[in-house]
């Protein structure tokens, strides 16, 4: 029996991406962020979600896409890695799809050396890149973020 993968599909510009549903808590409309001056460049700022302070990850930067200001029409995907809870700014969330292990192409077969892409799903007229959230923040960026958050708490 084949393992089924549930994926949350979203867009940045015209490209579709996905995250494993198990790492996604919820999707919300874009909200105001506060800046975190000492944070690594990959962090756009912080949001307060029901009393939880969550860093907002610039997924566009990580994927090499052109910089774009956050719009009110954007969405935030609240997700978690094994160490962090993060918010990802995305243009559109399309929903959840289910694919078998056989329907997912391993990223290293198509994109050797790209760590942030875990796999690829082919659709009739498009492809979806499955993002590896665990590899979105480097250890150095995690340390810098932890320091920035600690400094923020001392204010």
C-alpha cells in the first residue's frame, strides 16, 4: 500500500508550491508585522497571533524570487518546523491535495543541490514544488533569530 501525502498548495507569483499538511497549523489573512532589527535578513518581522509571537519568514528571498512588499490580499501560512513556529507570506492558498509517494518526484532527480525543495508533483498543466520547511532557516539564522528575540524581550 502506498503512502499518501497531504499537501497544502500555495502560490508565490505564478509558481505553485506546497507544504506537508502536518506542518501547517492554519492560514490567515496578512496582518501587521513589527520589525525585528537584529533578525537575519530571511525574517520579515514578527506577528502576534493570539498572544504567540511568531517570526515571519521571507520565503520569496529563500527561493530566489524578486522582493515584493506584503499586500493586504496576501496570506500567512502558520506552520512549524521541529524547532520553530513560523509564518510564511504567500500570494494565494489553493487548498489541500493528496498524492501517493509514487506521484512525487524526488527533488534531487530534477534539482540537484537545491535543499529547500523536497519533491515535485506533476499536474496536467503545471508542476508543484514541495517546499522543505525544515531547511528554510539555517542554523546561523536560527541563532541570530534567537538572539534578536532575546534582545527584544529585554526591552
